[in-house]
């Protein structure tokens, strides 16, 4: 069997779900594929190169369906939601994606997105800031979500007599829907982008 990149990436994602980011290694991946570790380097220069390919495989199929058209706010909202869902679909998905960079094959889609935002009134620099800020927000959010899901440590509870507001806030927050909390932060960002865009127009 000729080993293809997509077969290696699929096996790596399967292994990721089994052992997590800390347990993922080229040695274990090679064992799962029944090959020697050195064979992987014909396809990937190093582990970071492999992680970049895994990251792309996580969300590229879903992103291909989100064209930069219509209301830019709706487009960014849908893109952020899809990004989060894609990262949550894999164990330690956010950790895998952290530090990844676009490849040349990503340039056409990146160009279309930036062009679309520039047509809505953003400068090229601000359009990039919007994209990066949104990406960092989602990655950071999912990092916390996935860390909390894997952490069974009990959380300290404040004395309600000494910290009444903190007690009330924590009680409400712990009962919140994670999706609603995410939407709150996401919409705050989108509204902020819109406000900055309008300021820049004047």
C-alpha cells in the first residue's frame, strides 16, 4: 500500500482522539500505521508540519461551504461557530490548531475573505485584525472548554457573606449554557468590529 498524506492525517486524528495531544507522537503514529517512523518524514518535515495538516483537515471541509457573501457580520458569526464546532469535534482540537499557519493552498480562500471585508469598509490591515482576533477568540475559548472537560478538580466556592456579587455571578455562570456564553462573547466582538469600522469611515 502506498502511504498517502491523507491516510496519515486520518490516522493521526484517530490517534489524537484516543491518546490526546500529550500522547500523540510520530512513534505511536508509525506503530498504528505499521510503518517505520522515518517513513513519515517523506510526507511531513516535522511534527509541526503534521499538526498543521491535522488542523487543516479538522475544519477545511466545513469552511469550504461558508462563502464570504451577504452580510459580513453573519459571515463572521457563522465562520466562528463552525470553527468552534470543528475544534470541539476532536480531543485537544484547539491545542492542535494553536500555532498553525496558513499554507499556500490557503491563500485563495484567505484572499477572498479579506477582499470581502475590505469591500465592507475595512482596510486591509483591519480586515486581517478582524480575522486574527476572531480566530484567537475561538481558539482560546475552546482551549478553556476542553481543559475544563478534562479537569475534575473541584472549584473553590466564595463565602456569600463576604463575596455576595461573586457568589451570585458564579452561581449563574455555572448554570449557563456554554453555547450561549460563547455567543455573548462572539457578538460582543462582532459589534466591536462594526463600531471600529464606522469610526474608520469618518
